[in-house]
C-alpha cells in the first residue's frame, strides 16, 4: 500500500496480496527494475549502498531538506525484509515469476498474474541473498540508532539472526538464472560480518570477516562492485574499520583498474566501460567507492577526479543526460512499465503505449538508464531493455556518489580518520 507521503501521483496501490507459501504477508519492498518482480538480492544490495551513503553523508541530506525522505526510503525495503524473515532460519527472497511477468507490459496497479513466492531455509540455503540482507539490515540499524532506537534494535536482531542462518547453512540460493552470485558466497558472508562488526563492535564478527577473507580468497580483484559482488566495498569497509594496510592495498588494486589508462576500456567521451549491459551502474557504484576512499585520504585527488568525471558524464556534461527528467536531452522512453502506461490501462492499451514512439506519459524523475555503447552511442528506445531499462541497483551507487559530490560542493569535506572500533 502506498504511504500517505507518496510524492508520485501516477502510482497507486499494487500487489496487496503478495503472500508466502503459508500465507505470510510479503507486501511492500521494491520492484526490481522496469518489471514487477521483487528480487531480494539486488534490493538488499541497493539498500546497503543507500544506507552507507546516508551514514557517510547525512549532513548533505539534512542540508537539502531530504533527510526524512531518505529515512523513509530505506525503511521501506527494511520493513519488507523483516516480513520476509518468517522464521529464524527461513527467508523469502523473491515474489513474482519473471518468466510470466516479463511477458506482460502494463501498470502494477492492474497486475493480474499469479505471484508465487520463493524462500530459502535449512534444506535449501542461500548464504548469498541472506548474507546481503543481513548486511543491509545492519547498515540500516546504524542509520536509525539516533532517531529510532527501538527500530534500530529490531533491525539489528533480524540482521544477527539472518547472519547466523547464512553462516551456519552455507550454500548458494536457487536463483534460477536471475541474479546469480559469482564466484561464491564468501564475499556476502564477509560483507555481512563486517557490517555487523560496524553495528555492534563485537570482535566475533570481525574475526569471522577476517576468516572469510582468507578462506574465500577475498583479496582477489573483483569484476565489479554490485549486487553480485560486494567484495570491493567489503575491502574498503574492512580498512576503515581496522586500519589494516592489506585491505587498503587490495581495495586500491581493484579501484585503480577503473582509472584512465589502466585495465578497463573507456568510451571516446570518457565513460569507463565495464559491460554493455548497464555500464552506467558500474561507473556510478565505483564512483561512490572512490569518493568514500577519498574521504579517508586514499588517493584523494585522482579518486575524486575519477568520480566527478563519471558522475558528470551520467548527468550530461558530454552532451546528453542519462538521468530521466534532468539535464540536456534526458531519456524520455525508459524501459519501465509504470511510467510508460496509466494506472487504469489494460493490456491492449499498455501494449500500444509500449510500441508508441512517443515519450513515456510520466517522467521517471532521477532514474538512471542502462547507458550507451562503447562508442557513446545511445538511442532512447523503450523496447531496448539493455540500454534503456532502469533498476534499483543502477540508482543506488549513483545516488550515494551524488551525495558525496554534493558534500564536496558544500566544502565540508575534510579527511576523516578511520572508523576503527
């Protein structure tokens, strides 16, 4: 059910009958992207990254008058994760069938498809999705410590239970081809342990994170910082929590590969290009890490320069914006069902709108699309989900990076000491 402070007039209540296999209430949470599936893994990773940005740049949100909005933003998925944690060792990681959902184009308010739910438990473990959720709830618990201590403690209790579940019954969740974690679950277990150490100060969690770091070879350079690999973020967080040089060394070995004239290609106009599928999300999430590292004196000048150029590319400095509703020539046809249709639209009307060459009838303000090809070419085409879909994880790193750059603009940035507990 939409909250009373909903600011999006073209969105209404939807999926109010989402239930677990025994009738548990699984309403709430976020749809993943332009579809109407609730995928737990990218939702949890996005929540962790948004919460981290809020922890680090809370003064920015306060300064621009959006702190309460941001608290509401991360509380929405956090509340959903609590609902999904139906037993101590049971967690619902998905609602909706992507095979049928992706064939339907229409608003969520008129969604008429079955909404199966999927869970992990002791017999079918899921250390990756459960570990990421434990990390998200621990990060959110830190956020709410000052404003709602009771809620913070509830979040932390669920986080600790989920971590115990993930670390005791170790295994990859049955993703069925959607959001599969590579190469292993170790980075999610270490990520969760590190966040719980941050939230509690318990050396037991630090010891676990250190053990996972060795056992799963987490010093290795990851493919990216994203829903499938939290390792670069974990390396940086471990450095900030311990001050140990090995974590800083491993993190900089990763991030330096993203800088110009290094291992990754760049487009002619300056976008670091990790993949044709959502290249902007990778540039954005690594920009967030770069700004965080710069906060603590790690390669400050070159990391700020990298982040600024990547985020400014997304915002449109090279000729066009990739953020809906912002800047010069922004995307007008994102691959997003709700913004491309009307709440009342049936399947036939929605199909016509999908095929229409006209802009979406609603502006999806702030959403980052997938992005251009390796030559900076981009076509604003609703039907192309590779280049024009939007997603929670596309925006999470972007938003936190923008908050960091806003703080730089506010001239409040000073080198910070490590958090060392």
